[in-house]
C-alpha cells in the first residue's frame, strides 16, 4: 500500500492526466500481480546483530520468496523504464542482488561499488561512517562515462553515509545521479539528511 501512496503523491502533481494514468497503472498492477504485497511482514528482525543493541533487518526471508523478490524488483524497474538509465551502481553487497536484476530488465550496464581492496583495476574511493562503524567503498575509474545517467541501488538506508559516498564517486566521474533506491529505510536514523539534493525512494520504512 505504501507504493500506491507514493504514486498518488507524485502523479497528482501533474494534474488530471497524471491521475488518470495512475488509475490505469494501479488497475494493471492489481490484474497482473494479484494485488499489493506487504513486504514489511516478510522481513525478519534479528536482534543484537552485527553488534549488541542493533536490530538487523534480514532480507533473506524476502529473497527466498520468489513472489516477494519478483514484486520488489518489478517495483524498482517500473519507475525507470522511461528514464534512459545508462548504468546501475549496486552497493556491496545486497545492492548487487537488486541492482543486477534491475540493470538486466532496464537493458543497462551494472557497476559494483565494492569495499576497499576488492577491485583489481584503477579505481576511486570514498570513505564514510556507518551506524556501527566506518568503511570505504571503491568503483573502477572507467565504470562511468561523462554524462551517463546513473541509478544507485542498495537494500537499506540507515545513516545515509554509504549512498552519499557512492553518489560522490559517480559525480567525480561526471555521471548524473538520477535517483537512489532502497528496499528499506530506517527513518529514525535520518539518512535522507545526508542525501539532500538527490531523489530518494524506499519501499519499507521503519
């Protein structure tokens, strides 16, 4: 149901024509998917992981459910079919799972944003802080061409540092960040504050 609310909010700004288009889209979705899926109920909470006091949102319960996995990827794809995306940047490691599938369905390239020391060729890097530590990500320096439209995908928006670091690398290579997609967003960590100026989408919010 959250996805429906997002669409209403975005499309009604475009006037009557946008509202009609929304009705057609919702009708199509209900017909071919059997209705909206409550993805939040499928995610498993794991307490005290990876550190005490943290409740980890385990998406493996969603990934093993073929209907939920397909539904999630389809949600991400539909937003960008007409956006002429050139590259998907998937953030290590769960961003690879969604990003690779979205890239395939959109017919665009896939770029892995990896932890330091994992990429073999010339690369650029950005460091960032996590809700439970610090890290560095890298992408190959030839991964993105000047002017390419880039969609960044990860599974979780927490403090926003990870995605902000990747967005910086995309822009250092002269790419254009079209949007940043997340399956889950932890509102209480205010990750969007670090991503001001970017279009940010999420499907499950806690």
